[in-house]
C-alpha cells in the first residue's frame, strides 16, 4: 500500500432511513414498494459516487429494484432533503442520523452491518434479510509508508491509549460515534479488502447517476 496503517478509530456503519411519517416501516415494505413503482423511490446521498451513493446503489442492485438517486453537496443537505419531504429515503452513516432517530424524526429500516447495531438492537441487518452487503466508513490513522517502525509503534500505543480512555469513550458515545479499534495488521487488510470491493462493484454498478 501507499501508507503505513497505525490503527482504526471509528467504524461508522451504513443505514437506510425514512421519515417517521413514511408508510414504509420495514425493509421488505421498502423493496415491495420499489418493485411495484420502479424509479419512483427517491434516495438522497452525499454526492454522486460518494460513499452513501455506493451503498444505496449496491443495495438497489442486490435487491433487483430501481430507485432514483438524488445527490447533494454533503450529509447535511442530503438529510435536510429527507426531513423536508423532498426525497423519500436516505442511505447514511449511523452517526449522521442517530440523533434524528432517537428524537423520533426518522426511522431506520436496516443496517449495512455484519451484526445488529449495539445502539439499535431492534434494527435488522440487510444481511439477515438476504442481502449480502456490508457498508460503512472506517476512520483510521495512517502514516507515510516509509515511516520507521519504532515511530509507528509509538504512535499506535499513544493513540490506542487515548482511544480507550474513559473520557474519549464517553465523548464518542455522546456524539454517536461507534468506536472500533483495528490493529495495524487488521487495518492494513481492511484497506486492501475495501480497495478490492470498490474495484469489483465498479464493474457492475453505474455510479454516474
């Protein structure tokens, strides 16, 4: 790789959300609606080809449905569109929507995770519904690839200590940031796997719209 992995800090899982006022309450109902009304379901994202668009497009492909992707300049705008009723659904990261879900404004239909989210245990995963898609954003620390080993070790140990401190864990919880430590080895493998994933999906997903 081009970088030397130090550690992973946060894994912000992908989720699919609708407004609480939506008549759609489950991922099954969402898919049924899309199949009955091809192209009518509008899903906002944070930019064409950006992470949330990839997650939504991959789900669209796996579910065999046709939706309309509506790109915005960033996460704030894509959520404002959903909250204002301009689009019907949104694929987002859990940290972006947890507050709005807890306040009763949005509801999560499913998560793009291996296991159910600790913070929302009632929300099913897409995987358990038969859609084998994992999607989220890892927030990691890396260094230039020729950084000396002892410097990498020093940085790793200091950051890990900070990451595991009570103060940090408490602040992360308040900000709805899901902490997920990965060692340099695990992070290196994750980066490689993600690069492969993006390469493989670009062969069957059209992200130009």
